[in-house]
C-alpha cells in the first residue's frame, strides 16, 4: 500500500467521520475498559408542539456532559433552563454518575450554572474573540437540582428525548448560534467545520483530525490513526494540516483536550500547553485541556 495522503474536507461523507470517531472510541474503550455511553436529551415544547428549548449531551465514565443548552427568548426567565438541567442530573444520577461538566461563554449562563452548584475549573481568555472568555465548569459531587414545584402544565412541556432527530438538534444549535452571534457580533467568523483525513489510493480512511473553527480559535475534537500506521508521524501531519488550513482562514489560537491514556506528549511536542486539568474524569483518569498560539508549520 502506498503512503496515504492528507485530504482536507470540511463537509466529508458521514462514513469518513464515523470511521475516525469510531476508531478513537475503540481506542478509548480498550485503554479504559469503559464501554457504557448514554445519550442525554430533554426537550421543551410549547402548546403548538414547537421546540422552545432543549438540553443535549451524554453520559460516559461516570460523568454527565452537558453539550448544548438553549431556551427560546420568549420562554426565558421562567425556570425552564433550570428544569432542563434538573432533569438531566436526575437521569445522570440514576445511571450512577458522580459528576458533571459543561462549557459556557462570558456572554452566556455562567451565573445560572454557579447557582446550580457548578464551579469554574479553568478558562480561556479572548475566546472566541477578544473581550470574551470561555469557562469550563464542573459539579462534584453530583447531588441533583431542586427545580421547585412550578407547574409547567398548559405552558410548555418538558419531555425526555435521548435520540433527538437531526431537525431537533438543528433547532437547538441554531438557537445557540444566533444568541452567540448577537452577543459577540461574529457574523463573518461564525462556527465552521474543519477536518483532515488520511486517505489511501483505494479510498480507505485510515486516520483523521476533526474539529471546527469559531472566531479566532480552532478546536480539535478527535484525532485518530489506524493502528497499522502509528509511530510513523501521521498524527503530526494531520495536526499540521488542520492547523495550517485554519491559519489561512484567520485562526490565531487552538485548543483541545486529551486524557491521561491518550496523546498528551504528542500535543506538547507540537507546542500545546496545559491550561486546565480535571481529575477523575473519567473515573480513575485525568482530563487535560491544552492550548497554543498558531503559527504556520511545514
């Protein structure tokens, strides 16, 4: 087999993404023995059955991960965000979770999360643009949230929907993006996908670095190389390709996270430095958050 080539594709076929994500998931499972993964989804619908808010996330390694939380503007200030968080934590406790984590921006809901018992364990300055900050928050131990006894009947209904459809996810994501754009004014630098892949002459995907860009920042979410190709520098080539691609699109910083059983030495060799650590995430392991100032590399 000839050496695989680097391919940049912001909008690749779904199987390409699934190959990289699945490969990384298999590696993590082999390294930790953690196989359980539960999807978390709770939706608020109004009397017309329109989506008025929602919370999406997952549970793995004894932790609840709140990925997205949004409530429509006309329903804010009525306790629905708290009700969504309470429902998610109740479900997480029933699954044996010991803690929860999330991210929020300085223009978003940090005061709400702090009221619910979450605490900042690290942060990024000037993210996604100068003058703003990104907070990484955790709640340990997880104890549940008292959402009060407010009767939501005939106003809006909260239901569990762990397997949210693409349309439901799109409503929540669009709501979050619209709020962020209004708060930050990044209409020309909004969220965009960025992916690089290792592709053989036969069309097989044997590695990849997946991420996105928002404002001045690149975020790398997944890096994986087929076991048969490890130790040959392909992870470095993938990282170099995705960084150079985003530098040319205006990114000046990058961040990512990695676990104690993954590739921290590689990222530090590439210039990333730890700005935060979350212990016992997942159970028995450490979670490192790293960042770097971007510069073109060959």
